[in-house]
C-alpha cells in the first residue's frame, strides 16, 4: 500500500469519518472510541498497536513503552489523557488512556519510523499539518481561514499568532478542567470557569470588561483585547491546565476556587505591570488620576449589576 493510498484517497474527501477511523479501517483493524459532549476520544493503545504492527501478546504494551519515552522527554504529559479503568476478558482491570484525534497525531509524529504505516502518516501530517483532517471535513473552521479573517479585520501578524495560540491553549485548559471535575460539564460550565479566570486575573467579569471597553455584551472579548492581555490570559490558562492536571475528583466549587486563586496570583503581577506602563491591560484604557474602572474586590462603589452576577457567560 503506497503512502498516499494509506492515508488519503479521492473518495475520502466525501467521507464523514475522522481520518483516524479511515486509517484504522484501511489497515483492517479497529479502535475503541467514546463520545463525550465536547467530542470523540480514542483508546490510545489501539492506535499505537495498529500503526506499529506490533505482535505483542498484550495490545497495550507498545503504548506503555512509547508513553514512558515521550513523558520522560516532555513531549506529552500524563494529565493530557482521560484515564479509564477497563476490564480484560480474564477479569483483570487496567488503567487505559483515551485521547482526541489531535493527540493521536502528536503521538504519531513522535513514533520511531520503523514501518511504512508510521512513515506514511508522519509524511502526511508533515505535508499537510495536524489540522488537515478538520480542514478536510469542515473547511470553514480551519485555523488558516481564521487567521485570514483576522488579517482582513486589520490585526497584525504578532497579534494573530498570539490569538490563535490562545485558542489552542484554552482547549488544554478546558480539557484539564473536564478531567479534574467529578461530574460531566457543559458549555455553560466552561463559560463560568472562564469568567472565574477573569475575576481572578482582572478582578472583573467578562461583562464588566466589555462594558468598560464600550463593546456589546455579545461581542467576543478576546478578539478586542491587546496582545499583552491575550498573553497573560494564555499564561493563566497554561498554569491552570498544569494545576488541574494534578486532580481527578474535584467538586465543581473546588475547581472554581482553584481557577480564581491561581489566576489571582498572575493578576497581582498584571496589576503591577498596568501601573508601570500607565495602561489597564485587559481593556487597554489609559490610566490617569481621573480614571476609575470598577473592580469586584474591595470597590464599595460597585454598581449592583456587577455584584457577582452573570458567572455563566460563555467566553473565548
């Protein structure tokens, strides 16, 4: 089977299945998948076993060995996987890793190129990029198209790179949050957690920031913030993804407290920078002796409409 025939054929352009499933089917094998509200996850050891052409009696072993190497070299982190206890036919229980298709691609790119299966997929990903499968199935949400839309709106390259990186980084934060909390989460929960991040980082909710920037409540906050604000929000989400990765059974309120507390640590640093540069970082408003921006903590003049309400707003 040629490289092109393995990973992509003309008929695949109309195939609604993810590329992962097309490849596995073409190699006459199977991969277990579980659907969650945020998307589909695959059993990692199935993918590694099939691509590696392993003959090991334990289907898990090729992934266990590869994972150890990748973790030791900081290519991946253990908390980037959803781990489930699964039983074998003999009744024994094993911890089993699941991951989304993008993570499978990252793993593949770091597998030793020991056979044509691995080389073919690696070459395909190198030529087309990890996001190629989303482009194939849903071109309108491709990141390149997103970058182009930002260019048309007048954004410069430096801002665009930070904004797009931030979208990817936010997904790591929300993924870590979903794995840490002991119940299923929905979009409203993720919006609430993002608002908690803003409260800790900026001492303001999303709606407060939108009002101060003169924007409508339905506007996308981050599309209107400065590069510096986006960078600090990205740092906060990166720290939170790492912290939440240390937990498995948090209650929702415990998780929210962690989000606010960790973001507040970075918020103190951000406030100091704002004072030094004479500009409120999240809103980009010039600071002066007459500038008063409402904040949640310690502001007795805070209007009632801002008193810890609207925590369910979804934001990006």
